[in-house]
């Protein structure tokens, strides 16, 4: 059967990708996925650590302000079995009576004192010496803790550790330096210490001292080295 006048016949063409081209595209997608995935993990680690430091700082500031406001002791408690939790308590026990002061007795009783606000749940674990897991703000807003044996041991560090790896969370803010009775501030843990701790040939005890030139920065002093533990901003 012939073609009508003015009609043209075109040959259809089929084009596609070669196997090599497909492999190149898949490889590029894989590389980008790995790169963006690693960047996201690093970003999340930094965000979680900095968010935790800010949350702890806000909790301490809130406890201090309310201690001043109520003229009452406010306790900060980091339970040993819950390394990612901070609890604040108001000194309300024992109940007021003729024999007891109207605003507590200055001692924490977690079963009787009133918890102030909900638990502060963190993304990371809190790394802190056992004797500093319980400290408080006095009715005058002064920070104090149980370890009062010597002035050069009163400073302490609250450090954030990744719950999966057990190492210090990498971030611009990943620790708090606390210097009673007034100072507490966020900062960055000295990475040199992390390398030193991971080196099995190094076996030196942590020695916190007060440097008179930088009174708010606890330091580690070892043979031949002097490091600021938490470099505050």
C-alpha cells in the first residue's frame, strides 16, 4: 500500500546507557552518599555534644537563680547508674517544724526532697569524678560540693563522652569547667589529653591544680607537660 502525498516515513531510533556509563553513575552516587553520610554523622555528634553542654549550663544557671530567689539550697545530682541524666532538687526535707528550719536542712535526700523540674536527659554520657556527682547551690548562690579536703581539688570538669565509642564527643563545646564558688562555663576538651590517654605507654594520674595566672581553668600537670583540661570560651 502506497504512502499518501506529503507523508514521510521516519525510522525510529533507540538510545540508552552503556554498562560502563551506568557503573560510573552508580560509583559517583556511592561516593557522594558516603561523603554526605560521614558529614551528617560528624554534624550530629557536634550538635549533640554542644546541645548537652548548653543544657547542663542552663540547668546549673537555673538552679543558681532559684536558690537565690527562694533563699534555699538547690542540689544538682548526676546518678551513677544514669550517666546521661541530671536531676535538680529543692531542699524541702524535713518538713518545717518548730525544731527544723523552714527551708530544708542543707542535705540532699532524693527520697524526700522535691525534684525541681523533669530530668535533664542528654545525648551523651557525663564523664565526671564520682565525688563530684553531687553538688549544690547555697541560698547565697554559691556553688559547693562534698570534696572540700583541699582548695586545689575543688575544681572539676564535666566532660561529654560518646555512648557508643566511649571517647570524648568531638565538638567546639564538649565540656564544662567548674570552679566553686562562682564559675562554671562551657569549653573544648584538650585533644592532646585524648591522645595521651589512648597511648598505653603513658600511665600518669590526673592531677588537678589551680594555676594562679588562670584561676578558672583546672589543669593537668604531668612530667614535663602542663595542659588546660577544658579550654573555656
